[in-house]
C-alpha cells in the first residue's frame, strides 16, 4: 500500500502535535512530506525535532509534495 504524503501548515502547538502523531502513530499508512509556517524558524525547528529535512519556505512547495494538507 502506498503511504499518504501528509503536509502540515502551521508549526505551532497544534501543528507540532499533529506532526508528531503522524510520525509516531500513523507511520504505516502515512508519512510527513512537508512542513510550512509563515515563520520559517518554527518550520526549521520542528523539522529538526522530527529529525527530518521536510521544511519548505513556500506553501506551493508543500502542496506539490502532499496528498493531504492539514
């Protein structure tokens, strides 16, 4: 089964919780493909916490890398 590529817009408290849940609890069927926040520092920080290089600087990049955008 192909994993759903998930992109998350917003890397505050809610986005961080969602990203961690996708990475931890839904890894069999989904994978984080991109993170975006208007504050690029938040995006990069969350990407580092998750140990993945998935931070993007434009919303259009996130959309093109995702099957599902949250």
